[in-house]
């Protein structure tokens, strides 16, 4: 599995750029690599003397618990199907061709069963056709190497045909990203079986084109807006009702797991109903929601700038800080507050464990604090400590303003654990908000949302719906400000007009004369304002 993980990491950029289906959000490579990082972490927990059953169990459990995104969840089901056959072979049985062929067939069946509406021309097709070739070879008496070669040859041919089956791939001029990732698994298998070198990563392909450009210069997203993922504790016999409920709510449905624990993924316009369907049959937890429309726009924005964000290491310190952020101005503020390395990313452009690990290794300190600045990145950041000889701690900042606030308590000469306590307390003391623009009609707890509305958010919830940026910002501040507050920090976005900021500052000074106001030019995309209230 380490060979497969290494391949996913070296080919991650290629996979991300190939990713145009079901949404062109550029995260297939990152999500598959993150899933394998979880598998490796699980394998590291078992002893070197563990038998095949223990190894198979660790791979199955690690992939289920670490799966991220649609591609990661499908990959986890493929690995679970394969490992189910391996684990069922019995003690003392070695891996051989018949076992691998049967495991791949089980993996294909499991993958198709996990997807609510299977689509040909995706990873499902590549897995199925590779497994069919493996079974045919095994039936003819082929040994392990010959079975693996047959699967790789058929998988490669299947991958090349994916644009013929899925028009969106042909339009963009790419093969399926998930199918490409599975072919890398077959390459890793041949490395383990025959000692063949791992294939080098190709030059990253040109960004896929589309005849339907959006306002941000990338491919337009057509279909449902939100990606909802969560773990569901529910009896196995309740899953048919759950799947039926989700089938009525959205698409790209993937539900994997068993024995009462399920990893669930759907694209939908109704976040609340997607969660309520889980509550109806069990207990949903570790809920993650991603705005797919914003994800596409932010991915394009960050991709254009990611090469610029390389900081000089500077002098050695006891404890350094790595932060995740987007926006040139936001990056500069973090640097001015003592951050040694900024990793490009945000709400939708979530960095992988490898991205954060590279930053941690680059800073001049043996102890490192990571500021994820987004709830979707906290879990990934938590994986870094196990991957390095350095001591890494995560202050679970949920947004940029919490990250700024935490740094007011940062001491570069204190221990990482002392900084964890002080910076965590400082982050919790700030009240945060964000203002953004609705890109389509939707519903929310604050009322119906119409495309073009300005939205004020706090703690991930829509608190304000307004017709203008200034109105939304003032209304959100009015809702969040209390008599105990002394400081408001406004972080203005890339396209925010100075006149709008002046109006907001004028209102604050008139209505809250005892509150100090600080304004910074963050340059972040998609969010005209980040707000911090202390």
C-alpha cells in the first residue's frame, strides 16, 4: 500500500487536473491520496508480525475512516471489497493469482453497489473491465504475476476508452481521473509482485477546457450545489430506506461500510434533508459540507497563485507555525504575525496531508503548530504528526480570523504544547463571520436564497440574506456584536470596493463608537469580507 500511496502523491497534480466529473473541482488526486494516508496510518498501528487478516482489516478500516470526497469513498469500497476476499482466505494462505482475481471482482461489485446511480466511463468501468480480465486469466491457470499483468493491460485500455463513454470527458479532452488513480493501483501491484519500478509522473496536462465558461474563468458547474459527507451509525437493515431517501435528494451517491458504520457521500441542493435522512435511521456524525460551485471557482483562483507562495525559512526557532490560507493580503498578514510557511488552500481547495507535511518539513523548527483555518482541513492536519520526526500540534482554527487571533498568543521560543494551549484559547475568544454571494437559488435557516443575494455567515450557518454587500455586512455585524466586544477586524476580499468598506466602517463608528475597527486588504476570492470580533 505504501507504493500505491507514493504513486498517488507523485501523480496528484495530474489527477487533480484530469478531474472534470462529476464536478470539475480538481480534487480527485488529493482525495485519493488522503484516503491512502489513512490506510498507511492504520497499517502503522499493527505489528510487523501481524498476519494477512490483520493487514487486510487495517486496510479496510483505514480506507473507510479516511475516505475523502467522492473518489476517496469509491476507492475505499474497492479496497474493502478486495480485502474482504483476502481476509476470507484463511490463516497461512499466501496471496496468489486466484485470490487477487476474486478480490478484484468483489471490489468491482462493491464499488457498483456503493454508487447510487452508476455511470460508465468512470472508475467503475475501469475496475470492472480490469477485474474481468483478471478472472479470465486466473480461470486459465495464470499465476499471480500473469493475473496482475492481465488486469493492468485491460485497465489501461479501459481508461483510454472512458472519453468514448462519458461525453464530458471527451469535451474536456481527458480520461477519467478516478480510473487513472485505479490504474496506478495496478502499477503498484506489479511493483510489489515483480519489482518493477513505479511509473514516473508525467508532465501535468493542460487544464481541461469547457465550452461553458463561468464568471471565474473555469468550467461551469451544472447540477447540484453541495457535497454532503458524514459517518452514519445505523443498523445494516435500515440502509435501504436511507439510500432511497438520498436517491430522491441528489446524485453522486456513495454509501460504503457495514456492521453498523457507514461512510456516506451525496451531491444535493438540500443540506438539511440530506442530514435528516441519516437521523431517521441512525446517528450521523463528522458532518462535512462543501459548496461545489465555490470549490470550482476557488480551485481555479488558487491554482493560478499556488506557485507564488514559497516563503524563505528564516532563522531557527523553538516552535514554528504553518498556516493554510488564500489571498495575497491574508498571506502577508500571517507572515507579519510570525507564520513561517503558508499553504495555499481554503474552503474548497483543501490541501492534502502531503502538502502540509512538505510545509512542516521546510520550516526551521523541530516543533510546529499548524493552523488549518477551516473545519474541513483539521482532520488532515492531524495526520501530519505521524508522518514526520518533528513534533506537530494542530490548533483547530475554523476560519482566517480565528487564525489571526491565535497568533496573538504565539511565542516562537515556547514549547509547541504551551503554544497549543495559549493559541487555542485565543482562537476560541474571537467571534467570526464571512460575507459571500449566492450563485444560485437555495434554501436556508435564514429563509429562501435567490441567486445574487449577499449572505452573511457565522459558524457555517447563513445568518443574513441581503440585497447588497454593505447591507449584508452591517446586518451580520449587528447580529454578532455585543456589549462586551471591543475590536472588529475587517478583512476585505480581492474585488471589494473601498467605498463599501468605508460605509461599513462609518456605520460601526456611528452605532458602536466604543469599538475599535481594523481594516486589512486580504485579497481573498469569493468572500468580500472576513469578520473577526473580539
